[in-house]
C-alpha cells in the first residue's frame, strides 16, 4: 500500500515537474524573442545615430572647407583697402575719418585734411 501511494505521489510530482519545465521553456522562448526584438531595435537605432553622425561630420567638413575658402578670399581685403585709401591722398575716406575721430580729431581737423 505504501509503495503504491509513493509511486502515485512520484508520478504526480513528475507530471507537475514536467508542466513546470514546459512553462519555464515557454517563458524563456518568450523572453528570448523580446530580447532579440530589443536588440534589433537597439541595432537599428545605433545605425540611425551613426548615419546622423556621419552626416553631421560631413556637414562640418564642408563648412570648414567653405570657411577656408572665405578666409582666403577675405584675407587680402585689408591690404587692398589700405591701398585704395592711399591711392588718392587728397580725399579722406570714411575709414580714415573714423580712425582720426577715434584718435580724438575734431570736426575742424577732419575738414582741413
């Protein structure tokens, strides 16, 4: 009698253990799927951010090249302006007048020169 009860009890434990194992396996598959989906989403986001970073860097490089070209264009302008101001000494340019006013020249001094 005790042996029969023990066999039935062990059989019930085996069925419960099998059910728990199957439930655990199902839950693990679901978690694996969710983790894979999250990893795919993360990888997609990383690729998108890398693409945006490349675009940003390319834009920065193009802007630097444009600034370099502008610097090359603007660099000789002060010398050209000075040459233009000194070409006709009888006329007083606005820049020269502003410089003289900055140094403290009066209106009479500006009109005389």
